[in-house]
C-alpha cells in the first residue's frame, strides 16, 4: 500500500475553507483582521494494546488509518461573537467515522450548501420503485455545528474523525 501525505498546503487550504465558510458574505470582504481565528489540526489515531488511544502526527497516512481533525475557534476580540457556525471540511479520500463528531448537534452536507442532521438520505429508484436510502459516510464533505456564541477572548474546539480510504 502506498502512503498518502497530507501536505501543509492541504491543511492550510482546509483551514481557510473553515474560516470563510463560517463568516457571512458581507463580513468576508469587510474584516481585515479576523474576529475569530481558526486553527485546524490533523492527528492520526493509534490504537494501543490496552485499548487506549494515542494521537500522533498525521504527516503520512495509509488507507485504513483514522485521522482526528480538531478545529479550534478563538475569539480575538473583547466582545461576544454571536451566531458562529463552526464548519469542518471532510477531505476527499476519507469517510466520516460514525458518531465521532464532538460536540453533539452536528449537521452534515455533501456540498456545503444544505446541512441536515445525519444520517443524510436521498431518494432513489430501485426496480422501478422510489425509495429513500442512507447516503454513505464516504460521500459526506462538510460538518457544521449549530450556531454558537463565543465569549470574549474564549475558544471552542470541534472534532471529528475520518478513515482514509483508497
């Protein structure tokens, strides 16, 4: 199996997507210094023999590896930031690990436009009959949490795990 590298560029690009996705369109152009600074960490989850997990660098990953993404939102002002919608992109070639998003109350999306509570579903036709089916976790591309208020100079962290797939 070939190793896949998560480049620094990919991490920075993902962090930029997270920041832009959480700000209203009118604020994206008007704000020189961000009111909320976002940092994104990617850590490989290593299962231990005793059942405990450790986290290590996710610089090199292979199919089957589990990566935990942690997006920390830090309010850089002395005012409360209201209606913040923390958003976490899910990279291609990964699938969301069911139930791993923290805190609770996450919504998911395939396209960053429409977010609904998982499991996501779609209409499909099988043998001429319309039915509703669950969308596979490997198709999820974004997670977004319910709007929150972020206290002055405070920080909140949102996490989710993905499994690297071929």
